[in-house]
């Protein structure tokens, strides 16, 4: 089965297999990030810029800002969830309160890069 991923509502939501699964306005803790000069970035997500599938992961580049230093911009690729069963398309989102590690490059090229 193919996994269908889209941005909705001007980047406010990510739809996975025609179901709204991930929304913005969450606070992400980013480690080993070049986003800003902070040791760990307290990143407030404001909008999804790009989304893609690096099976089984659903990944996104997210616009927002560090609430500690005020730096704003777009993250590298972050895993926002995972499709655990390719036949049913069952999706599990990540725990936003945990620590996340942005990736500069993904394992597979995306058509919109």
C-alpha cells in the first residue's frame, strides 16, 4: 500500500492517508541542531514547510522559532511519526515532549528537494 502525505490548511496540518494526524503549535526540544546557538533548541512549530515519506518515517521541515533566543527559520528534516503497518496505513505520531534530532539529509531523496 502507498502512504499518502500532504500539507493542509497552509501548513497547519499534515495529513497521512487522508487523515489529519499532525498539527503545528507544538513545542519541540531539538538537540544537535544548527537551528540556533542554544545547546538545545526550544522550538515552537509555526508551520509545515515540506513533508515527505522516508518509509516508515513521515518527516517534515518546520518553520518556527526558538523561544529561548528568538531565532526563527526552518528546521532540517524531523520525524513527526511513523506508518507502522503498510497494509492498513496505521500511523503513530512522535512524542513532542521527547528530544528530537533533525537530519540534514534523509536516507531517500524527496521529489520536492
